[in-house]
């Protein structure tokens, strides 16, 4: 899109000189507003949710104890009963109805990187946020997902496949309604099913998965600029597209993890991201231990 390395350099020069802004009759704040939050919309939504949940907690604390007990009982019923998935799906369906219809290029819950997003979009994600917050208060209910892991995942894959079919071959009448009626349960079934499978088969902690989990925040922050820049650097290289794709994914992963290891994990930046300073992770030492165990 930018014309390779020289194109990237030219855009940087135009930004520095102000020529790009003048060409499009924009001020710098207007350019920032047009670019939006890009992939950082997720953090922006979280900040909004923290504010909303704070107000919600203040309101709930003023309720009578009987009402609080009813909320806990209702949530436990939703998690414990398979029919509860349909109730959750009904809420998500209602929030998705006001979104744009899905088509081959835009599917699922609508996303946005705008500073002032349409209310329906953050509201849709807020439902999942509240569910996770309540689930954190009732961790013992996680075993329910383990018991229904395969059935939730199986039905989730079926409904997701049906949703994909309806996108490619939409029904003539009320296509959007039919699509979201299938998409909403697919989202919840797959989400809860995958959680259940993880609890059933990945409940034993490993150093590798823990490390990747701790690194995931940094990888999330830096991966997108790399996946935008690296294709521009390879635009003139005579390689098959699939090989370029693999090289970009591998390079992004390696660079993200190496910068996390040496610039983030044990530094003040790591404290900011992870909430505490983590111990250095010695890759070579871990591999030596693994080899000894195998021998």
C-alpha cells in the first residue's frame, strides 16, 4: 500500500514536514481522530468498563442483602444450567440486532476503533465483562464448564458453521435477524466450551504457558505495528505470498518475545504492564532441564 521501504520513508517525511496534513486539509488532532485507537480499542473499552463497574458496585452495595443474594443465585443458575447459555445468547442477540448486517468481509460482533463508539458496541462487550467479573467471584462454578466442555464446543462449532453458511448464502427475508440468532449462541457456546476444555485438559500449570501468558500483554501492544511494517519491507521480494505470511508471523512473534524478555520482563515497564517485577526467564536453563527429564 505504501510502496515498500521508500514509500514508508516518504510518508514519515510528509508527516514530519506537515505536507501530508496540508494535502488532506487536516490538523494533527483531526488525523489522530481519523486513525482512531487501532488495536488499542480493547484497552480503551476496559477503562470504560472499569468506570462503569465501579458505579455498578456502588449501586449494588446499597441494595438489600436479599437482592444481593438473588443476584448471586440467578448467576449460579445461569452457569449451572445448559439453558443458561440460551439466556446469555438472548442478551447478546439483542445487542447485535442494532449492528450492521454481516457479509463476507465483516462478520461477528461489530468492532470499532473510534474514540466515541456507538453505544451498542461497548455494551455488547460489557455483557462479557460483567459475566467474567461475576464468574471470578464464583470460581467454584468453573467445574460446570468442564462437565459440558465437549457438548458446548461441539454445538458451538455447528452453530458457527451455520453462521458462516448464512453469511455466504443469506436468507432472503430477515437475513440479519437469522444471522445474529445463530451467531449469539455460537459465541457463548464456543467461549464456554473452550474454557471448559482448558480446565479439563490444561489445568496443570507449565512454565512455558505461564511465560507466554505473562508476555501476552506486551505482544498485544507491539504486534500490530510489526505486522503493518514487515509486509512493506517484503513487498519487492520475489517469494510466494504464503511464505511471506509465515515469515511475517514468525518474525513478529520472535521480535515481540525477545523484546519482552530483555526490555520488559524485569524492567519498570514490566511493572507497569504486569503489576510487579518478574524474575528473569532463562530459556537455555529451562531447555536443559527438559532434556534431563527426557533422558
